[in-house]
């Protein structure tokens, strides 16, 4: 294996949007951080909001400008939309710099990750809330179930992972935008593949597969998101477990599907320009205003049933309400990303492509708890007839 390019301790954080939060502050307390934005004014406003004025350098973002300052061993943290990541990773490979983001891993990033391993560079992806914290929960639940129920014990398994950003005070629309509106609508246009009743299903219009889900005694609406099936292997689900249900999806407040009926019509029938225009309209109509508080709900649950009525179940729940100075979405995404970047800076991450994984799950949850993002684990006593 190629040796890791030694980290310099310098971090280039790119983006000041809705998911940039106290993770930036955590990194800035111990490292040399530059904040890149479309304008230096936007960067300064972000630093003021986070109480970091004068503690972080600001830059106007552009690939040429970044290339001019990027050194071998620096870390680039991208809060930009996922389609912009490959170009940044290629720049990092060229300069010998490391890369981190909270977005899903694309096929292109997988290929670039192979090059990164050969050059001693880390490419960290899926290190946010969802994907990110949900991965940590899944790994820990499956690890615990393997130990307590038995990895070699035949069983039927039900696995669900639902996450969503919600308004803490429900409105008629049942939603306020605490992250990029265009990304929310784009996700609805992406077919979802999942396992239900023991077989694979594909929902071309994910919202049409909406069901009810109880989390902590509250009823939500949930629907599948993207492709759940590859995560069976990523989460290392034992082959002796027969999957009755395996779904990763989105959670919304009860009444959401009815409230969004007109949105679905545009998502279903509109072209890209119409969807983009709708996203702008919704962002203006239902923003997360300064006086509004958001709420993050994440539930990852696993239940097993073996022979002779033997049962095991466990669930991780994160239910966090934001504060006036920082949304719950910004806190959970940016702190998880900061934890992953800290691992890179402290040389705990080998070269190549990485996600939030089993080996780091307990330590990462400890890091998050130290910074106010606490998880609840519910594991009833196993049922052994």
C-alpha cells in the first residue's frame, strides 16, 4: 500500500450553505482553516454566524484560485453539490491533497478513489447525517446482533433506516427547507430500489411508496430513497439472515404526501427547468427563517426472528431540534464531517476511498455526543422461548 501523504493540518472548507455549521468551528479550534465561498462577503457572514470572525481565513472560490493555494497534504472539504465533487477530487489527486464530503459515493468517485489509494491520498465520502450517522447506527446494530443473536443463526430480518429534516413547529406544507431545495426535488425524481416482503421492488416515483412509521411514539410518513440494495453488502449483513425488509428512506411529518400533491405533479411531469424554477419558488415560500427551528429525525432499526420464536431487536434514534444560532441539519452534517476530517488529519485513515464505517462507528458517535449530538439506543431483552 502506498504511504499516506502526510497531512499538513491545513483545511480548505468550500461552501457556506445550509449544512455548514459547528463542524467548521471544531476544525478551526485546532487547525489552519480557510473558508471558500462565492464571495468573500458570504464567507465573512458565515463566520459571523458561527462566531469565528478573525479565526478563519476567507477566500473567493474558484478552481484556479484553489489550485494556486492547495498543497500536498492539505484537506479539501466540499459542501458543494455532488456533481462538482469529481473535479475537486481530480484537483486533489493532482496536488496530493486529501478530500472529504458528506455526499453519496458515485461510480466516478469510486474510480478516483482507486487512483487515490495509489497516490497516498484519502477520499472520504458519505460522512454526514444521511449518509453518515445512519451508516454508524447500521454497523453497530448489525455488529451487536451478530454477537448476541449469532451471525450463523438462520433468521428472518427486517432492517429500516429513515432520516429527514423537519420543521420543529409543523406548518401547512409539513416542511421547511433546511438544505438545498433543488436536491430535495431531485431525490424525488430518482427511482428507489428496496426489499419488501422478501423480494426486491423499484418505486419509480418514491413518494407513491409512502407508508406510516412509528418513531418514539410519534407517527411519521416514510418512503424509500435511492438504491437500498447495495448497502446489504456495505453493512455486512450475514448471509444466513433472510431479508424480509431492507429499506433506507426519508421521514416526513404526517400529512406530508397530501400537502405536496402539487409538487409531485411538477416532479413527475416537468422538465429540469421547471423543477429548478419550482425549487426556487419553494425555497422562497418555505425557508427555514431565523425565527424557525428545524428538527432532525433519524431511526435505524433491526429485528430478527429465528427458529422456535427466538427474537432480537434494536433501534438507534436521533431526534434533535436546532437552535437559533444553528440548525440541527447543519450541526449533524458538519460535525460528522469534521470527525472524519479529524481522522484524516490525525493519520487514522488509510489512502483510498472511505465512508463512515464499522471500525470507526463507536468513536465517531462518542465525538458527536461530546459536541451535543446524542443518540439513543433501544435494545429490548432478547426473546428466547
